[in-house]
C-alpha cells in the first residue's frame, strides 16, 4: 500500500510550537483544548502565516519530538513493504531541515515532499491512504478516492465520527485500527 503521512500534528505535536509563536509574536493565547474550528481563529490569516513560519524554522524543526510510537509504527509499515511518503504543506525552504529531522528521528520513508496541495500530490503518485490532521484535507482525500486516517485533535474531532475516516487517539491505536486495511482486507472504520 502507498501511504502518505503529514508531519505537523500527525508525526509530532505541533500545537505547542504554534501556540508559543502566537503568544510571543502577538500576545494571543491559543489553548489546544479550545481549537475547535479553524474558522473561529484568534489570529488573522497573516498572523497565522507568521506563526507557522516560526514553527518551520530550522531550529524549531530540529527540536520537534515525534509522538510516542509514531516512528516505530511507520518503520514497521516500511519494513512490511508499504511505500511511505511524507507530505507536508511546509514551505520548500523547509525541505532540507525536514529531511534532516526525519533522518535524526530514524523515520524510514521513500519520499519527502513539501507541497501546498497534498491531495493533488497524493493523486499524482497513487497514494492509497493519507494520514493527516486537517478536516479539509481528509474530506478532499475521500472525495479523490483515497482512504483517510487521523489522530484526534479538537479541530478534527467532528471528522472522527465521519464515515470512512479512520481515527485514533495515538499512534499505537492508529496502528491497531489500520491493521485490517494495511493487511489488505480494505475495511477501515
């Protein structure tokens, strides 16, 4: 199976970095538990862009710590013969630091791409399963005929009950619930 995996809020807990940038730059508190909908942000689009750029500095990327069991799970999938593609909306300038981070944490993969339109990239390379945290991206993947999975976050909780979206609270559970799909019987819940 060809698996695409997002980075921020999928391979590592990105929210603390974003919240720290918002506090430092604009004096705005962004408690993780209160991030229910992107539409009700406390930052303007420009402020959010600046904060995201901060979280994608070489230093911030190098300091990110993967979620527990993420690396082991992805590496097991890689070793089982699945094709692993890391796809992020990070700017192209972040590619080198991101590649270095993936190497440093020991996450084996076949491809890394920084692409604003992840679903288009997934379609281009024939991805079967996309693991991402964005509700919009998950819906677009489903519309494109790509299986969708996510870790639960306040902003995507409503997607976790949607038909055809596999969800889990952590990587250990995600591995377990995706096992039937990755073993070839196609039944995700």
